[in-house]
């Protein structure tokens, strides 16, 4: 059977049996789908993890398929590859075959024959190449109503930059309605991530379990000189449009180490040292800028320990004092839970009181000496 023919840049009706998912959909990158022919099950599971399919499935089941916005498709063999509208296609496939929802967390409701008939054929806008669809898809998902996350945006912009001859980041930014600096950060970060994958140093799917892939950790880190020096990237690295494989070969082991610090490793059971972007990204940059702290970090894999080796004593004292106050207040708020017969806890409370008094007396004495010295 041959798929219905539609002239490029026109809309026509297509039977859903002639539609197929786009394996290069930027939403799929986080789930590590890189094989050229993933199954519908793999794609639907990945889409469910990166976007809300439940809402679309429930809506179509209850109200039928609203054929207002055409899918965008490219003819591939006897099928139409859906470049835009993969979530809608996933909802249709699930309602056609509820078994495809297994493992997705999507509840599949009953659907009437009348509502099922609404997606027997759907409208599709035909393009003759991916380039024809890029500007519309990019604007919709980067600054439009259905925004991708940073990783999907970066994948889309990097592929556009790499595959369209003569295009610059400035042109891409204008077409997407974004600013040059943002697009440059995304594409530069993606090129570094791609290099790590190509060199078999890191896979997104190998990140430490239970964590979203925070691509912003990487592209934010690369704006700081400590990370760029660690990867052998020149100071003016992002002045010009980025190039693929930017990290020099002799720094590839450092790239592997950095990505494990940022994201951990499921295979090696290593937790990331970055718990939150602020302040951990900044603190690791400071560590990498200090030869002594960097050596300690490489040896012990402990960011707090490495950073404390370069942190001024005053800042360490301030943080410790503030944390101690918070913990003491937390203990006070739970004082009704104290077992009055527990002599051990009573002794700890006594020691805490004596320590607190000693801290205050010492601080007061130092303050008085400083005050006298200023007279």
C-alpha cells in the first residue's frame, strides 16, 4: 500500500496507518535513544518520560481528535515521518493499542467508536525536507507555547547549525526568536556532550539513577574559566561560532571526569558531586582554578572537602555558625520529644550550651579588641 500523495507545502488527509514517529525527535535524546530504528514502544516510553502524554490521551478519548493544527510530515518510503506532532501520534497509537502504554504510567480510558473515528485520518502538512520545517518547529518549541527543555532545544539548534550549509548561530537565533548568547551556550554545550558520547566517555542514560539530566549544569559550567581550563578550551572559545569536537584529545579524560562529577554514573555506582547548580557549579569552578584544590578533588572526589581547602576561614566560620543556629532552632522546636530520663541527651545539651557560651565569649572578646584598636 502506498501512502497518500501530498504536494510539498500543502495540507492533506493521511490515514494514521501511514504515519511513523521521527526517531530524531529532540525530546528523545534524554532517554538515550540513539539507534536509527527504535520501536514504537521505545519511543512512546521516552515521550512519556519527557512530556505529558496522559493529558492528550485523556482529551482525545473524551472529546475525539481535534484536527485543527496539521501534523508536519516528510515522505519516507511509503510512510509519512511526523516531524512535528509526535505526542499527538503517541496518544493515537496508545488509544489504538493500549499495550503500548505499558510502563509509561499513562492510564488508557475507554473510547467510543465515534471518538475513535475522529483519528482514522488526520491532517498533515507536507514538507520535502527537514529544513522546510525547522523554523516553524524551532520557534514553537523554543519560544512558543509548547517549549522543549534545554536539552531538546540544544539538540535542535546544534543539528540545524551542523547540517545547514552557511547558516550562523546569529541567523538561527533570529529565526527562533531567541538571543545569540543563549543559542551559543546551547550549541557549544551540545558539541561538548556529543564529543563525549562519540568518544565513548559518557552516555546520558548512564547518569546516576533517579535524576533528570540537567543539561544546564554543563552549559552553565562552560561559561566559567575554571571548567574551560580543565578541558583545554581557550578563553575566547565561544567568541566565534562553535566547532564540533572542541575538547583537545589530551583533555578527554578530564572531560570524562567532569561529566561524572556533574551527573554521576549508574554503571559505576558513582553519585554526582553537584547536588544543586547554586552554589555547587560555582564552587567546583573555584576548585578547578586552584592546583592544590583540583589535585585534592581528583584524588578524593569530595567537593566540600576540596572547596574548604581554598575557602577563606571567615566564610567557613560564618557558614558553620549560621548552620549551627539553624540546627539548634530545629532542636528547640522539637523539645517536647525529649525523654527526660535520657541522661545522654541531657549531657549533650549541656555540652552544646557550654560550647555556645564559649563561642560567644570568644567572639565578644575579639570584637572588643578590634573596637579598642580603632580608637
